[in-house]
C-alpha cells in the first residue's frame, strides 16, 4: 500500500497563493482530537487530491471526527488542517469552494426540498440562486418531490436533499459523511453515478462509509481508519487483496460434526478445524471452496447440517486484520 | 450582504413560524384579557391604566418572555437540532451569523410587542392618549428587548436550558431580589427600562414611576449589558465545536 496514489495538479484554489508544485486540495497533518480522556482520532495525516477518495472504517473508528475536522466543524486538539493551502479557522470565504453533507438529519422540517436547496444557494451568495437550486435538485433526481416538505420525506430522500444543498454552488471539495444512509438501491445507484461524474470532472470528493461494497464502486483510493488511527491508505484493490487473503471462520452446526472434520481439514484452503459438541468451527482461506465441499462431505458421511454461517464478517475484524498486517 | 439578508429572512421566518405562532396567540389573548377591564371601566384614567399595565405586566412578564423565547430559540434551536451546520459551513463568519440571528430575534420581539403596545394605548385612551407615555413605553421596550435578546443569545450558547435560566433571572432576580434590595436594579434589565420610561414621563404632566436609575446610567448600563453579552456570545460561537 502506498500514499494516496498519483498527485495530479490541484484545481485552482480560491485566492490561494501560487506554489512551486502541485499541492493537495486538502490535508490533515498529525491531527488528534480528544474529548476529556477519550481520544477520537490520533496523529492522523492524509492528503486529498482531485477524484473520489473513500474513507472506510467500522463504527467508532473516527470517520465522522476526521471529516468534521477537515471541514472546520471541529477544531483539532493537536495538528493542523489545510484546505486549498489555507487553514479554515476564521477563513469562512473558503466555504465558497467546499460542500459538506454532514452526519445526521440536520434539516429544517418545515421547508420544502426546493426552499431548502434555495436557502443553501442564497447563503452561498450565488448570482442566480434559483437556477442553481433547480440544477442541484435535478442532479440528485428530486424534481418530482421539489415542493414536498422535508418532514414528509423518507430518509433516503432527505439524504439526497442534503446532497443537493451541498453541491448547489458547484464546490471543488465535497465532503460526504455516510451519504447513502437510508437510500434504496435505485437511489444509491443514481447517487454513485453522480459522485463518479463529479470525481471525473476534477472535483475532490471524500466519501465515508462503513460498507466496503459501496466504496468499491465509488473510489479507487481509500483511507482506512481503525480506532482513530489511519490503518491503511492507497489503492482500493491492493487493500481488497489483503482482505481476500484473510482466513475467515465458518461455524457449522450438525448432528455429528466430528465426522466432517477429517474431510474439511483435508481441504487445501482450510487452516484449522475445532469441534465442540454439535458445533464445528473451521478457519478457511476460501469460504467459497468450503461452501462447495461441505454439502458433499455431509452427504458422504450421512451428516445432517443444521446451520452454516461465517462468524467474522464484520468490517471491524477485517480492519483489525489490516492493522496487524501493517 | 446578500448572504446576511438571506439568513435574516430565513431566521425571521423560522422564528415567527411553527410553534411560535401558538405563543403569539396566547400573548394576544393575555393582552386582550388585560385590556377588557379598562374598556369596560370608563372611569379609570387611561394613562394610569396603561402605565400600570406596562409596569406590572409588560415589563415583568411579556417583554422578558417574548425576548427570551425568540433569542434563545434563534441559535439555540439550531444548536439543539444540529441544523447550525447549514449556517457555519457557508461563507459567513461566525460573528456575522450571530449578529444576524440576534437582529432577527430582536426584530421578531419588537414585531410582537410594539404593535400590541400601540394597540393597547389606542384602545385604552380611545386615541393616542399621552404622547410621552407612548413614546416612553416604546423606547423602554426597544432598550429592554435589545438587552434581553443579547442575554438570551449568550445563554443559548452556554446552556441547554437557556430559556429557563433567563426566565429565572427575570422572575427571581428582577422580581424578588431587586424588590428586596433596590440597589440590585443596576443589574436588572427591567430597572434600565424603568429608568428610561421614568425620565420621559417626568415633566409630561402624567403619571410617573419610582425608578432607581437615571436615564443616562440606565441607557449606559443597558448598552454595556447588550454589547457585553453579544461579545461573549461571539467568542463562544467562534470557538465552538459542532459534534
């Protein structure tokens, strides 16, 4: 794994001083944030370049804290955040080029979709706020619901409205915290298309998620947070390869699991087998090969299978594995 | 400027919409019920009645309640609901966000109280009545509303129960404590309003108040409280984390 990939020239930073070489669009330098004795993120450093970057991590890994520090909602206890080469503290003009979809609902329930997005356009001081709002509503596919009040919308529809508010001023840096929460599959697909188009157009997009499959379809570059620290960063596929290599545990309940053990341990992908009463736990490097072999073995040994499931599929365990591999 | 105007329009509409409509209806009912005895009893002097209404009902109850409800809701509601991120993630300094929210709370307060006062005076006096009384009531209301709103804004950034704390200040401190120890009126917004009203009434030939503070000290103290509370609020908002 490497640092965040290639470094194309950053887009014109609003009012930024000219530099001798390409500079990241945004960067965290040794950022820590703690609340009393609780450390939310520790010594976090990364850079963002144009294109889509995924921020992965299990719940409680520090994704939201990192995003909030990046966009100025939280002041780091230690370290520095720079956006377009400048610090955000006291420089509200930078928000002309930043769009943020924060976590939580954070909507005004009495407003309609149109008036909410229009409010964002007005607060950005856009020259044609009405036209900008209509374009943003169209981009998230909410035209048909534009006159509906936000309190009557589904979670996914409210999320799309938040995205429209965040992109109404066509920002150069877009920060999205779990933006697909509550969206149905169709809405997710539409949203992912939108993010990919923005990334391809040179917008720097940082999108957080705890769902690997979402990030896989969105971003080639990822940052992986575990326990408030950066566990891995770089190309998604390299990280994915490491995950594929991780042995997984499969739990089998059967009437006589002891009779399955010799056949399972003989599989080349099996790492270990343990039997405890009617339960058998196998560690395997290929769940697919295990799932193919198990029914045949059960048939041959005349064993009735009652339950078969993997027990360590959670992201947290995958990430812990990544941390151990570093 | 256009961003600030947009924020003002939005904040003002939010304050006067929704649940605050119910508050306004209740307040109007209270004012009307207070006016009814005067309308039915033509023997009472309109100026005496209006001054009594202002000093016994508007100053101790209506003015602090309306000011504190609006001012603690302006930013406090945004903080409670998390919607403040919609504002701070915009090209607006936090000081200008606070200033605009303060102005919207103040204008909403005055939009409720000033017409009610004028209407009450018109009804009670069957005309404009004593001009000095009306002028004094309006000026005292503006001065006190400015101070209460500043206090409400600051409280809402420091405490989750800002409205309750503000009302305890208005009832316990300005009512009970200042009543028992008049020297404490130098720390009472109601005392500042009474000082200004009393100064305007003196020499008008009408009724007067027994105010503890002179007009200059009352005005200066009100300005110091207003500016001080707003400065504290700006400092707090500028350093605030939004978790």
